[in-house]
């Protein structure tokens, strides 16, 4: 193999490492030939990098061939980017780039005090972009607020439940914070090592599931560590894309659960890891595949699943205004509509839940994360040995609406909390 150039970029686009090998010494090129090749190479690198997208590749690797050379691109889960320029006869390039990652990045960049490794560390933290607007940005105020809601939920029956998974809302805390507390109150963090957080995509089209590129998620309480090992294992399956920085920052369905997760796991000394998963519009076939993949994790008592979802969005601004006067006022119709869907979720029946969604078009924004949980429970019967297969039970423990709609010009969003536990 002939290596021409190697670039290493941070997530912020800063060049951390560059080396060029003289092509004339390797290929007997003339100076003019090398100059033309270099110009073509620079043009190709620019066009190559500009068209990169997390949805373009499945394992962080891309290869681009020209008449004279190949460009190879590898991006790690932390966002570190390698661009290697070689001849056309190269083989085993994935192994080579993995080796470069371990030898050059670890041994050179991290040990070089003048390197920009600190930029990588900072870029690997997802900032709490909705703090200060959707919830308190002051850690002390937020902690007091969460404590109050959790205490108020303490007397409920679900406070005696031991959750293996929960469903909870993701609206602004003024609206949904008290409802979410009823789900989070059921969590005993003592034996939980990992939290799988599944939320819907509100801002961009997605027909797969996507993982974060970050190593930490910031909250006003403390930063939560991402389980990069499990995320890496999931990414290697080829079923997951990667969120870019903007997509990750914009999405609130994941972030709105972070303060509650951080608060609950204070009891464990903050000793846990998070696996955030953005769930796209999954058809039945994809739900089955992802369910098979996640089933062993759900059946592992060291893992907790958090499903992010609001329920009915009613009003003209949501383009959803059904009402049957026989059901009473509009808010009563909405409540009946939501509870019908909640009953089917409690039955753990994915087919019936899908039939309900088709017949009602209820605007449950987390329909796909909820469906994936139900699919995972169903697939666990196929992929987990019967001797290790837990028996699950789902129970909704709290329901609320942002307002009681009485007129067609009004609007509301529904919030519900549920707890998945073991039977017996």
C-alpha cells in the first residue's frame, strides 16, 4: 500500500494531525504530475467532506475512488475524523484506520500537551440546550423542583413498584414535570448500570434509529456519561445512524428526561451510563429487527429503559380536532381517546396499538418509541432463553392534560406516565 496523506480532524473541524509523504519517492512521479495530483486531491477532499452525512454510512467508514488514488474516511463515535489518501490497491483499510486511531490519536495527540485534545473533550459534551427555557437552568432551583414533584408522587401506589422501563412525557416542566415524577418515583437505581433512553425525532426525517456522537450529556445537576461501548456495539450492527451536533442539540424528547434521570441516580452516586436512542418512523419489519437487537438488554436487570412520549396533541395548531359530542366536552373526549390507547399499551399488544393508531390517528408523538418497547418485549420471547425470560406487566400511573379544552379554538397536550415491572 502507498500512503500519500493523512488528516485527523476534531469534531469542530480543527486539524489535529497532518502528514504528507512525497509521492515522487513512492511512485516516480514528475513534479508536474505530482502538482496536478495534489490539486485534484485537495478538490476531492473538499467535495468529499462536504457531502458527508451521518446517514451516508453504517459503520463510520466511507471510501471514495478516483483514477489515481482512494480517499478513505473514518469517524469515531466521539466525532474524531480520519481522512487517509492511498493508492488504488489498498486493502484492509478499516483495520488500518482502527490501528491509526489507537497509535496516532492515543499515543500522540492525547500525550502531546500542545495538541488540541481538549477541544475534542469539550466537543464531546452535548450542552443542555433547552435549559433556561423548557426547565430551570440553575442546578439548585432545578434540584428543589424535582425533589418537590418526586415527594408529591411518593404517596402513590407506583412508589412501591420497581421499574424495568417507564413511559414519561417530554414537554416543558411547567406542564409535564409533575406527571413525569410518577414514573421516575418507581425507579430503584441501586442495581441499574445503564439507562436506555428512547425518544422520537421532532425536527428531521428519520426512518432508522440514531445514536449520539457525544461522550457526555450536560444537565444543570451534573454531566451524564454516555455508554460509548454499548453505543459502539449497536453502531457496528449497521442498523443505527449517528445524529450530527445540530440534530442532537435541537431534539428535546431526549433532553427533557436528563434532569430526572440525573436526580434519581444521585442515590447511586451517579454511577451509571446512558445510551440515548432517537427512534425514527419504523415499519413492522424494522421494529422486529430493532426489537430483536434490544431484547437481551431489556431482559438484563442491570438495564432500565426510559420511553419518551407525550400523548394527544389536540387543536388546530396540531391539525387534529376530532370530537364526538356523545363523549361530553372536548377534554373528556380526549381523555377517553388517550385511555383507550393506554389500555392497549398495558396489554403489551403491538398489533392492537397499531390498529388503534390507524383508526384514530391520535397524535401520540412517541408512538414509535412506545412501539419499539412493545416490539422488544415481544421479541424477547424469541431471542431470550425461556429460563431467563422475565414476565412483564405494564401499568399507567398518572394522566394529565395541559388544559381542559372546551372550545374548538382551544388546544391541549396530554401527558401520561407508565411503569413496566416484573410479574411475581
